[in-house]
C-alpha cells in the first residue's frame, strides 16, 4: 500500500508517495517541471516486488508546500532531495530523473555520491537555457504568471512537454488530456520553480564527478532538450549508455512507458546484480 505524506525537510514540507517496502532497494523519482511525482505512476506496478518507489514533489510543485522565495534553484532542489533521503533513512537509491529532475540529479550525484546506486535520465541535460530561448520563455512565464496557462499558451506548453508524434496518437489522448488539465490548473505558487529552471546554471563541469552507472534516454522529438544535449551527458559520464527514442518527445516515461520502464528496470536490476557479485 502506498504511503502518502508530507515530510518536513529543511524549511519546507515535501509531499512524498512511497510504496514503502523497506526490504527493497529504493528508486527515487525526480519529476519534470510542470508535472509532479504522478508522472511515474506506471513505474509503481512495474517495479512491484523488485524495487521500492519513492515519488516526492519538488518544493513549490505538486502537493508540496508553496515556495517562499522568488526563484527555486536547482541547487535548492538538490539540497532538499538529499535531505529527504537522509530524513527517510533510505539506503543508497537509484535515481529516475525526468527533465529538471536530471538537472537536480547531477548536482546530487556530484555532492553526495555515496547516497546513490545509479541514475536514469530522460528528457534531461546539464546545459543552461540558451540565450536565444531565454527571452521567449521568460516572456511566456511573465505573461501567464497571474492567470496561468490557457488557450494558445497551454497548447504551447503541451507541444514543449510532449512530442508531435505522441500528440497525434489516438491512444495517447487520455494521457494528454490529464496533463493538459493539470498544467492548466497550476497555481501561481508554482512559478518560482519555473523561473528556477529557466535561470539554471550550466552543470556540465559536474559530469566527471558522476561515478554511478548512468542510462540516458534521448528523444528525437524533444524540442525542449534536443538529443545532442543528451549525447553531451553521455560523453561526460564515464561508462554512461545512450538509448535513442524515435517518435518520442520531452516526456519519455509518459509517451513510451512500454519501452522506457522495462529498459530502466532491467538497467537497475543489472546494477544490483553487479553489486552483489
């Protein structure tokens, strides 16, 4: 049975959903901006009996407490997640990181490598926002800050978060409708996290410090984090493996769960076997 609770961390309270099997190695799930820990819902039944799945919402996002600062940085989120691992007394965890979750994961891995077993990144990179995109995204965030995402702005967000191939699939419409609704309902308190992602610093210099096994999914339809950004991550982490995905956009675990989840779990299981050998 999943345990759902708010856990006091540093100066905030993080919402955490935890399958709770203390005898299993945990997977700590780090979600995308605009989404929340529920983007990993399909991972829970797939991992049952094999891994414990811990799904927190970042500060100011999902069901966690609203942010009290104007901008929530990637460094702040990394400190929160490290504190969460320690507060929950988790053994070394596997990281499953989507989009901004990857920016946070790399900072965590560089700072406290002993807390982690492996990392899976999807729709992620370590680059700062390119100058040519910064003004456009800042304009979007400033324009929507008071009234939220609606109309053309909401459809723009859907095009950023999900690939064109996925958006055209009949079988994907229920999933897309769910997240369109969730993004349309985002409260004003989520905007500090959005500005934090927009203003993130480049973390490429941290890649050589990542020493755990790494699996990186690179999506050809990802307009937010182009595939060459994923290749940069793989080239920077010794022994990292790249898995290219066709017809998939920025949210692989939602757009292609039947491919991504088995590959992820097989990778983590192989890491476990190697550690036991």
